[in-house]
C-alpha cells in the first residue's frame, strides 16, 4: 500500500523513526530510519503492508516513545449509466460529402460502428422517383464509430456517383459492424437497447466534388521526383495524373499541391512539369523514372 504518513508534532530528542503495522501486531518494522523532518512534512511510504489500519511510529533516538496513527482510506466509486430502453439511429446529411449518423439516446456500454453505407443515385428529377439509376457504396475511408456515450459521428465520404450525370441521391442502407445491413425502419438490439434505424428519404442534389486518390512521387526536379517517398494526392473525380489536371493534398480538393515542379504518373512512371503555385500539371518531360 502507498500511504502518506504525517506527524503533527515531534519532540526535540525524537527521531529517526521506525514504522510498524498492526497487520502483524507491530512486531516487524516495514521501514526504518525515517527522519523527523520527512514525517513532519508528510512522508509517503510505498512499503505499508496491505490491510494496515494503524501505523505505529517509533522513535529510535534517546526518547523511545511512539505514536499510533490511524490509516484513513479513500474509496473510489464508479457510476455506471444504464443504457436507454430505446434509441433511434439516423443516417442523413449527404450534401457536400459529409455523412452524419446520430443516436437519439446515447448507448453508454459500447460504440455503434458503421462500416459501410449506401446511397441511391438518380440522373434526373428532384424527387428521386422510380428506380435508381445506380446504387453506390459510400467511401467512408475508415469505419465510423459513435463512441460509447456519444450521440453523433460525422465523416467526409464520397461515392462513385458522377456529380454531373447522377445529380440526385438519397440514403439506401447502412452496415452496422457486428450486426448486419439495415434499411429505413429496421430495428436491432444493441446491448439491451432497441435501436430503430432511420434513413432520411429526402432527395438531395449531390454537390460533393468527387475525387480520385493517387500514390505518387513528386519533387522540385525530375531526378528528385523519381526518388522521393510516395505521397498520397487527390484529383477531381475521373482525372488522372496528366496534363491539365490540378493536384490537391486533401480529398476535399481545397489545398493544391504547391512548391513542387515535377510529378510522376504512378502507372506509366511518366514525369510531368507542374505549376508550383497552382498545382496544375503541365507538359510531359518525355522522360521516365
């Protein structure tokens, strides 16, 4: 046990001190040679036997008196919040590539993890009428978890939908890790909580700028570009590492790659000039790494 031992007063001729425990009837010391100054200032011993309720502080000096000190133990309590009887897991907000999952009542004992989500895409109309032209998996990049005790989780994600020809989307289904695939109105029980899945039926214009992701090499010279470590960059959906493409360092396509003069196509290993200010890929150098 670790115990803080403090003497409020000590006589002039007392000390140093030996420490005993009531666990063995004060027969064997667990620490010796403790100075008076240390005990007056508050001495922490890590050698106190478990189960000790009284510590006997015995002077080793000319005055062999002792004092018994009762051990005051603190108790740590943990409050466990009960899970709610009911909760609603809602999947909505698809616009601009931000996908939101919310719980109406938090589940305290476990995280709710969404590993995949699906949307239906439509090429025309504003009400998503009829059969969808395509159903696509949202690329969440990583699984999205609503942490235990939390009520919301959001993640930037994109689908393979072409934002020009597939102009409208609405939610279709989600995959809850460890439970399966669920559509609007389905229910499941998570650690005693009856969860109803609600997937927004609102048809939305899909304004997200879709992207492709490339693992490339780039640098301030063609030679350096060919040997630099591979870095992940992004382009607008459908665009490759070639003349006329702007390269970005983020999937939201807000931050162009700057400060570099050359970039390498990861498939053909063709080297291109770059505008070091705008991230625009210029002409090929005609060389290969």
